[in-house]
C-alpha cells in the first residue's frame, strides 16, 4: 500500500524546506530511518530520514521549496505505482512569460531578481545540486542571483538564468505596456502557483512584479496590484474632484495597518526581507503582536565574578608557564547563563510557555544563547543547562557560537529553548529592551561591565557593575515574580 512521504517539520519554527539533493535514486528500495535527502531550512542544511520503508517514488524536485507536511514522495510496494489521482504532475520550475505586461521600473525594484554585484574572489553560496548543474550546463554561478535562504543559488535559479540568457529579446511594447527593462541577466523570482497562473493568463513578467511578502515570494494579489498600476498609468488623467461644501464633512478612510509608508527618498540599497532576515522580521513582529511584553532592569555588582575570573586566569597562566590561555576561562556571559539556569530551577514559573488556555511549566531547562552574525541572528541551545557546571557551560557556548558563525551546527542545536540570554555588552551597551523569542515567556539581556563609584564605605571605591534587562510576557506572570527571578540571577553572580 502506498504511503506518503511528506516534508517533515523539524522544529516549532520550521515552516518549509528546500530540497538540495536526493541521496538515493528515484525508485530505490529504502528502509525507515535511512537518510534519503538533504533539505535546507532558514537556518541549516540537514539530512532527512525516510519516514517509511519501500520503493521511494520521488515527487519533490531538487531546488524547490515545500511547506512542512506537503508530499515530496511515496513509499511503494515492489511493482506498485503511485496513486494516479493524488500523484499529479511534478511542479516544474516556472518560466518567465514571453509577452510581459510591464512598465518602466526604478532600478531598485528590479534589484532583487537582477544578477548581484560581486567582487572578485567573493564566496558564492550555492546548493550542491546547483553547482553540479552549473558545471554541466557551463553557467557561471557568479552572475546568478540566488532565491534561496541567505541568497543561496538553487538548481531552479541556474535553470532560470540559462533560460533567460537564451530567450528571444523582448519585442515591441503591447498597447497595455511600455518598454520593459533589460532583464537579460534576471532569474525567475519565487512565486506562488496562483501568482504564476494569473501571470501566464495576463502575460505578466513576474521578474518586474514587486513582492509584498517578507520572504520575497510573489502572491496572486501582487500580480493583481501590478496590473492595476499599469492600467492606471495608461488611463487618461482623472479630473480632480471639486472641493466639498464647508458643511459637508470630508470622508476619511483609515490606512491599512500593515501598509508600508512610501519611501522618503531613493534608497542607496534595498535589503530583501527573505531568508534569515525575513524569518527574524516575521518572528519578532509576531512576538510583539501576540505578547504583553515589558522590561525591567537590575544592576549587579560583578566584583566577585571579576575576582574569580582573574584567579582562574592566573592559575591557568601558572599551569601553562608563560602567556595566557583565556579560552579556558569562562566569559562573563557564561556566568550569566549559569546564574540564569540556577534561577530558572528556583523559579519554574519563568521556564514556561503560554498555550491557548494555560501557562505550561516546562520541566527541562534549555537556555538559548543569541549569536550575532553579519546578516542576522541565530539562537543555538544549551540543553539541560542547569545540569552543567560553569566550565561545561563555557565549553558548550564556545562550541555553539563558533558553529553558528561557521554554519556547521545541526538543526537540533537550534531546537527546544525554554529561555533566551542575549548580550550587547561587547558593543558598549548598558541596558536595552530585548524581544522575547517565541514560544518562550522571557528573555534576559546582558549589558557591559562598567566601573561605578561605591560610597558606602569610609572611602569611595570603584565597583564593576553590570545591568540585566529582563523582558517577560505579562500574560504568563506578573512583575513581582519577574523581579524575584532577576534578583535570583543577581544574587548568584554576587555570591561567587
């Protein structure tokens, strides 16, 4: 009996995956648990195991993106064929229309689909399948714009670029269109099936349609908006309406809540909200919309921690002879992570998640650590943080931070955080308002260590101080529990 093989959902935040490579040929006999393909998410590339056993009939195409739960193959008995009614045709990469409905666009509008400007020697991100296809077809990857996460070039981008370079030049403008921009180096942008069908019906070139979605995917509504804009430009000017008499109240319409304001000036660059940047934009916006977030700050005297680190560094220098080996000394953020884990164990209400009708207290403590990258932010997870010693936490944060920056972490390294710690002290920030990482109910910000004057003794003395910024979801708990939790973190640090 045929069994569907669907794009798996590897974590709470995964919404879709792009097939980079099938590890077994179509029609191969596979067993449950065998790695059969490599999928790219917004964070990592990971091998996907077969969810069943049998003859694998592949329906998912390399380079294509599929939502979680969408079928990408079948597991069949020997000699069995995929169900005819459900199999359907494979979705081929969409091609640009040869009779586009277009109008002159500013350069910025075509930038997302135009070939990127790259300096000599710059690394080109491309999937293995895209690299293989480019070698086979003799296509130069450096002149192709990628539509995958982080601008990665997919197999579909290579095929689209080849088709665009070999397509006949665009002809004279139709009565409904003006001269189209030069798109000889453009590639077919990502778009929904409904958008492609409407574009084909109306003769619209998707390469000049502006996408409204955060991930850069063109929707059917975007095509309709583009057509209306073109028709408006071709229509005769409308005579302005006469002003209403003084006694008549002007009619006002509220602006759309999500409508972006017009550009104040021509931008020097436009950074597409797609890939990692799009995921961050969507999740942080959703976080602020769905939670009652507020922030408190609390100062911590770090004298004990500073003294302990100095003693550890001195002992390490003594053990190693000359020089320093600060890599063996926990960082200040490591101390805060350890203090946070201890405080979460003492205050379980903070280690929680809000459901539809309850606040669920979570038994395991997994602290996420925000790691800044050049083009975004990743939050790898220190699992069972409360069970680790300070030195073990330091070793794990070093591994996770290095792996996040080099792109070598696995998908599991980003899953299951119950609380997040984020630090901006290295940038000279004292306090800030961190945004909660869903589905957590709180996040702790760490500022810089600064010297302040203590006047409590007979003589003024310098004290190294640090400010903690705790943002919490007021639906889950109130200000008093939040303050007690922050106080527990402070007390742990001050009592070293």
